[in-house]
């Protein structure tokens, strides 16, 4: 059996700067200008580099670019949870024949979890399994 083609995996080709821009924009309450994004960066980034990152994210369909006065502003095209869901689907396709449960089982087997973390995961699983709410309305039992 040949390994899946990375182009078909659903895993986006995003580097650290791409992911950080998305994180900044997901946390913003409005579309941001490049200068506003640069101000929120956790490390120094050249203006030309940031503009290149923004261009790539627009071309890949991750961001929308619009106008606010004379300036361009950027915002994510999709919510963070949808990007995470797509990423998990791609990872599960590569690592566990498409099974998200299989992917989580592998992570649990490979990672050393504390008894407290195992208890918390169990509570989360019980909460979601007992919930009558639609999938997109569920919240972590320990979070508001």
C-alpha cells in the first residue's frame, strides 16, 4: 500500500508565520490592516515578509482581503474550528486510515498523560456522549 499523496491529505501547507497570522486574525474582533497584524506578532517580522505571507494565505483561500478606506484589511475565510476539523481529517487520513478515533487512540498511546489528564478526557467524552445538543453547540464541560 502506497502512502497517501500529501496533496490529497487535506493537511494545509502552512508554516509558522502563516499559522501565527491566522491565530492573530481568529483572535481579532474585526478585519485587520497589515500594520495591525505586524503589531500583534510575537516576533519581529519584516513588512515585505508579512505581505508575502498575507498574499499566500489569500491565494490559498485561507484569508479574505477587503478595503477599509485606502487600506487593505484581512480576515479569515473560515472559523478556527473548521480549520481544526479539516486539519484533523487530513492527519487522520495520513496516520490512521481516515479514523479520527484511531488518530486520538494513537496519540493517547504515544503520549504520556497524567492521571489528571486522563480523568479530564474521560469527563469530556462522557459530556459529549450524553449531550443532546447539535455538534456545533457543544462546549467543553470545564469551560464557559
